[in-house]
């Protein structure tokens, strides 16, 4: 499989995960009602951030997502940023 095909397959998987998570489907055909997202605070004003990562890093991130702790890459990245800010003593308001 070529590099472009690999990237396409990974993106396709993430789109499917995001779509199913957004719809409340946990990929097993069951709709979860008591998920982390259902206990979230009201939405805050947000701003999109974009970056590029090496394919090897994307594969490593994929393995974290597949472990089940996070539904999406964005959830994982938000958690990393929050933890880093807390470690630096920066309060998030």
C-alpha cells in the first residue's frame, strides 16, 4: 500500500469514528447515553487549530485513540494541552 493510500485509510477511519461518536454510536451498534461527552460542561467559544504531524506520530496517536480512552484525536489533543497548561501553573478560565 502506498503512502497516499495509507493516509487516506487513516483519515477514512477517523472520519468514521468521528461520525459515529457524534451520532452517539460506540462502533458496536449500541448507543451510549452515559458517555464523557454527555457529562461535559456547556460548550465554550472555540477556535480551530491545525497542524501537521509525521505519519509515524499519527500512527502512535491512532494507537492511543484505539485504546478507547479518547473518541477522537481532538479529545486527545485537548487533554494533552490541558495537562500541559496545568503543569505550567496556567489557569484555564
